[in-house]
């Protein structure tokens, strides 16, 4: 789940999916480990990013060690064409590229919340910047409304020109 998307810089997802390096690298967090306190504590953030997410990156690099042609692809490209991945590494690539690209913090409750998922689910809503969400929603509604209005004008104009 991407409740913290609003904390991310615009290019962070690009960092995860589009770069083509000889080795995949763990992207730096674009915010401090303490940014989501008290909902997600500093210790959980550090452990989750530096160990858990890093594990996906390291295992992906290990799986692709002998496949330079595959290492030239982004993690997203690997996932979009899993049939092109040799059978002997396909599961490792799927699991680790997927874990790297889709790394979500939904399961980051295991330290502070001691596996009490319902408490974490309730608390995580406090890190959502609702004004940001509302702004995006309003902007979408405006864009959708403008698009519908333009379509109506085009349709009306076409009907009028057909009459002439």
C-alpha cells in the first residue's frame, strides 16, 4: 500500500523502475527515518529499508550475476516479460524484482505493533497528508469536468455543422 506516496519525491518511483545499471541499488529514502513517527518508528523504518528492502536488491543482483543482458534492463522491464527470464532464475527474479519495485510498508508493523496488524492499519492513516489527497482529488474532478465539457462542445459543434 502506498499511504506514504505523498512523502516521496516525484522521481523516487523512477529510481526504482527505470534506471539501467550493472547493479540494482537500494534507493535512498527521500525523507528521514523518523518522518513517519509515531506511526512508523525510526527503528522500523531503518530496519525495513536497510535490511528488508536491501535484501530484495541484493538477491536480485545475485540472481542476475551471470546474465549481463538481463542486468541491462530495469526491474520493471524484467517483471513485464517474465517469460524471457531463464527458468532457473525466474522465481528469484520475480520475487526480488517484485519486492524491490513494489516495496510497500504495509507489513512494517512487526516491530512497534508486535504483529498487531489491526492497530497498525488504524494508525497508518495518521501519516496520510489529507490536504494533499484532497488537492489531487479536486484537481482530478476539475480535469474530468473540463474534459467532459470539451467533449460536449465538440459534440454540439459537430451536430451544428452537420445541420449546415
